[in-house]
């Protein structure tokens, strides 16, 4: 994810859920926590690891 976007939304995960109730999603390929939710044209969703590029749904 571009640094400018991270600067704008990076704080949202901590604001939305208290740390003790947050669920962390990690990449199944490399284990990184840098995961983006991607919305598809047909309304579906998938995930993309911004560290290694692996995608899954």
C-alpha cells in the first residue's frame, strides 16, 4: 500500500477495535501482517499481502 494511504488509514485498526479485541490477519504465504482487503468489480472481496504480493479470498 502506498505510504500516503498508510499515513491516512494506518490508525483505523487501533481506533475501530480495542487492542484486546482486534483480530490480526496474516498472509498465509509469508506471515506478514501487511494485508489489504480488495473489493472486486463483481462485489466480491479478496486479500492481498502488500509485502509479498500473494492474494487469496
